């Protein structure tokens, strides 16, 4: 009886909400804000209530509902359902992927229909647990799922969602050498930038790592400063080559698939850096006042640049903190990135090393301002 009631509930949805044509055998995701929520009639309810009709799930025979709870980072293996499966996300954020297609993000309230025999997986995001109701028609042999091989996730989705609070990093000299390079270039002090570059190379920074500093820095200091820094570095390398110095080129960044959704990747990276949920970062900047700025920041800066893995997220944040400290008068942004640097495991002792290195590069006034902003985070 209960089983039939559940099945009937899902047949109540409007046919116009979604039609599952035979020639459209692929996963269909209906976002929560695309569903039609209506007020319940007062004649049948004692107070305020509303209802939301969900998309229709085509099926034959018995239906087997289940609630599934995933810990953060937990996903299923690849699998198929002989008669398809209908999912309703009830808590958290998740991921799903159809074989041969990009990974997609799903949130509380979203619904997913996976047609019969379509190979897929689903589970929690790397940042958040996820729960869903799974409704699968049962085949004549009593089976509702066929399990296949383990999912081989991209490296970026295998990492843990958040740095552990008890884990702190010890900044290496090589990492500290990023600070004067970024600071001198942000202020346009190319005369002091050159010896800072030499020191960085001598302490183990590779050519590609330093190139990446300038590539990342353009988003904060602008293309003119970034290009001047890159040209200064290029000239220095040519001089060193003539002197017989062979600098280590270092790793080049990994290449992501051509269909990578960098905007979504940027949302995920912001959640990771800020230790917040992905859903908290989906809201457009400035309430749609500037979609261009929203896209540039999320897709290019936090999506594309942070996906280039020859500098770690922490090293990129050291570049940003140094750049913003050198620019001055950008304390709101500096405060945000100092907080992120702490989220990445830099404790007060190591943070003081950053401030001291800044002091040697940009002088007392700007370094003291950075110290003051840091102190505000501790209060």
C-alpha cells in the first residue's frame, strides 16, 4: 500500500514539467528553483502550506524508495538501473556524472532522473555531506541496480574538502621568496625585483613557478604590472643563460578537459578556500549588478588560474597577500585573503614570518597596515 502511494505521488507531477522522450536517454537534472511551488488551498489546510510538483518518473512495476546519506567525499561506483532511477536531494551538496560527460553539481531540492541502463555515479561533494531519496523501479528479477567499476576521479576532486584545523604548515624559504617577488612587482619596483628573482631561483623556485606568479598577479595588480614583471624575468633568464647558468624549468600545469566548466570550478574553489558550502558561493556578485565581474572572478580567477597546479593554493595566496599589502588601500580584500591563508594552515607564527618578509620588501608603513588587518581577524 505504502509503495503504491509513493509511486502515485510521483505520477502526480505535471506532464509539462518534463517529458522523457525515448530518444533522450540521458540524465536530466531539475534545479530546485526551476520547480513550481504553489500555496496549498486554505479549504483543505488549517494554516499556511505549500506543495511542489516534481517531474514525472516513467516506470513499470514496483518502485523501491530509499534514503541514502553520503559523508563528504563519498560517492558510488559506476552503475546502471534497468528501469532508471529518480533522485531527490534532501540535504547538502553532491555530484553526479553520466559516462562520457562532465561532472555536475547538485544541491538540496534538486531532482535527477537517470534513464534505464545509463551508466553513471553520484554522491557527496568533496566539501559537503549529501543525502538523497532514491526511487528505483524494480526489475522482474528483483534487481534495481547493476554495480560496475570504481570511479577514477580527477585529482582535484580526490582531495579533502577542508584543511584540518589541527594541521599547520611551516613555510619554506622558497615559499617566503614569493613574497618580495610579488610585492616589488606590484609596486613597479623592477630594480629590486631583479635581485629578488635571483634569490628565488637560487633557493629552489623554478622558472615555471615564477612565471605563474606573474600570471596570477595580473588579476590583482593588472596586466601592465604583470607583463613588466614577466619581461623583467625573461630578460634575467637570458642573462643567466649567457653566463652558463641552467635554471630548472619545473613542472607545467596539468591540463583539464576542454569541456571543463570553469565557472562551476571557481565556485567549488571559493568554497574550499573560504571553508563554506558550495551553495553559499553560487550567489552572483553584487546581486547581478555586474555579471561580467562575477564571471571573470569565478570562472577565470578562481576557476582557471587556481586549476593550474604548478603553484599550490597556499602559494597563490601568498602571492595575493603580498600584492594586496604592497598596493595598500585594499584592506577589505586583504582581510579576505589573510583569512584564506589561515584556512590553508598558516598559523600566527608562520603568518608573522609573512609580515616580517613584507616589512623587508615594502617598508614599515605598508607592512604595519597588513599587521593591523591581520590583528582585526584575531579580535
